[in-house]
């Protein structure tokens, strides 16, 4: 019975979020508009996350680079997952600490006008928080894809 209740509660929360976004999709529209403007101006979209969120970052960047749906022919969009290079990740972790594994390469790859998506289910991943903070300092728009109540990352989640 406990598992049934947990699943039911998870589905209820998901349905509430979808209903709230259906009632007011303005936050999603703002992010989509921001990304479209960045791409039109020659900027790129970047993604970072840990564990399953790293896989999500890679998936999202790939969908944008290749195409979202096979039935839609469109140009490749400039997108990059900061999770793809194990040599870079381990060097940054070794030389600067794990909290800097996304912030350090962002300093070299990111430019004002780009967009960074930080993905963290807890909202507390120190390396995601650090990447979002670094992005803002560089003039990069930040978007947080966050779980739960967003944790500390909610303060960095959307900034343009």
C-alpha cells in the first residue's frame, strides 16, 4: 500500500505541475523565446547536469543539434552538453575540484548571449549552482530544470 501511495502522490504532483503550466505557460514561452533569440543572434545553448541529469543534458543537446522529430526537417541548432568530455571533466575535477567541473569550461566556451541550462533534481548540486553563478557573471542567460521545490538553484533558475 505504501508504494501505491507514493506512486499516486508522484502522479498527482506531476498532474498539478502540468495543469499549472497549461493555465499559464508564460515561463516556458519566455525560455523558448530566449533560446530562439540566442540562436538567431548566433549564440549557443549549453546544458549541464550530474548522473541522470548529465544524460538528460546530452539528450537535449543532441535533439537540438540533430533534430527533435524525424518528421521535421530543420537546420542544426548550436547546442552543447558540458558533460561530454571525460578528459575535461576529470582534469577540472582534479585541478579545481568537482564543484568547478562545469564552471571552468564554461569560462572558456561561454559567451554573453548564450543560454545555459542547469539540470539538478535536488536544486542543490554545488557544481550546477557554481555553473549558473559563473554563467550570470559572463552575461549568459541561465535556465534551471529543477526537481522538488527547486532548492537553492531556484534563485539562479531563470535570468536573462
